[in-house]
C-alpha cells in the first residue's frame, strides 16, 4: 500500500483503499462543510473529486474554510481548491464547475459519473437540486448542514430511504442568502468530517451509518443524537 | 418531567437563553397539549412551529424519544418522561 495510506490498512483494507482510489465524489459547494469533506477525502486517497462552486473568495470565509488562506482573498474559489488539493495529495484528480448547483442540467452533465454526492451548499435551492440529481441518477447523497452551534448529517439512498424533500419539503422563509447563518469554524468542520467519513465508509465498505437517520448535534451543550427519519409517501421528489 | 430541546433560530427569535426547557405544567397528554403548555411558558413557541391553521411548518420536524413525529400532534400521546426535539431545516456550510 502507498505510504500515504499506510494507517488505513486495518481500517479499510487494501481492497477498500483500491475502491477509494477508483471512486468519484461530487461535492456541491466546497466551503466550511464541503471544503472540510474535500480535504479529508483528498487525504484518504479518493480518486476523483468533482467540485461545484462559483464566485471569488471573501475574507469572511476564512473562519471555517480549510482549503483557504488569507492570501487567497479575491481569487476564484475553484482555483484555490484545485491548488490546495494538489498540495494535499497530487494523486487526486480534481474537476471543477465554476458555478453553484443552480441548474439541474448543468450538475447532471457535470456529476453523472459520481459514486456519491456530498451536499454541502448554503442555499436550499442548491440542496434541492442535489436531492433531485440523487434521485434522477440513483446516486446516494450524504447531506450535512448547520446553523450557529447546531447541525445535522443524513444519508439518503434513492429507493431505500427518505429523501431530503421528504423531511423538509420547504425552506425556512428567512433563508434568502448565504449570509443568514451564524457559524464558528468548528461546527462546519465537524459536519465536513462526518460527511467525509460516511463517504469513505460507503465507497470502501458499502456501508452508510446514517442511512435513514439524522445525526443531530448542538454544541451549546455537546448534545449529539441519532434520530430516525421517515419517508413521506406523498413526497413530490421520491414518491412521484 | 418532559424536556423540550429548541432549535437555535427559535432561541434567537424568541430571545431565549436556554437550549432546552422543562414544561412543568405538563404531566401527561398529547404532544399538542404539551406545545400548548410550552406556548404559555414561552409565548411565540407555537407560532414558530405551526401555521395559523395549526399545521406544522414544512421546515420544522419534531422528534419524540429519537423517533420522527409523522402524525398530527393531537394523536401523539406522551407519558411525561420523553425527550422532545424540535429541529428546523438548516443549510449552513
Ligand atoms: Zn422524498
């Protein structure tokens, strides 16, 4: 086994590591949550990352974006991601879509070869597009999000579990742009780690620990709970 | 006694200092009765969760002892020792 992954051996096995190196992961937004996931997936030796993210880097991202540094402010985000991931692990192939997941046609064309979707966008419209993509292409989606000191992670498997729209068919009205959520860096970091771990488990061992479950936390009192979520048989996305 | 865990946004909007509350006036009964009691302790709690017609908002889910509530709140009976979690849809990253 490659020395970079030597410590994986008893956890994933050589076969699991090989599966990782052959896997493609689509990540929707590569910020505090998605960027942390991308970081750990790159270090784990995943074969290919497909990153959808638009815009340039703002200073306010620096409290939580693992892939960004002060000198990157003002640069196109996708340039920063490609450069940083190449520094972390040059074996990882990185493809970028310099846009957010706003168009279902665009992400379908971009991410159709993904083995798993990581849903980490700060806008519900993009999350609902990722959910639709997951259902259309029959690709499992691991979704993680936060607000202030609270957050959750869920794994959705088309045809098997509830989907995102089963649980939350509509967004809260106040969520009009990416500026609405308060965040320390730690919360998105936790979520990103959990997303990466779930993706690695799925790729290497075919196991999703949060299939049909929500892992919810509140760091206010370090309260972590695994909750059972239910399919909505009237869901417009997965029960149509 | 029943403990209700409240979502961050609700705590902000209703200016609450605590993450969870114990509803002392409630001994046993339905989830709806619990939330009616909660709304007396914390005015605005019920409208945060439900529309004017009483139906739960589509970005809110309630969990009783780690199980998602899918039934009408009036049909969910509580014995007085459950953990209740109100969880709002989030998208922060
Ligand atoms: Zn659904």
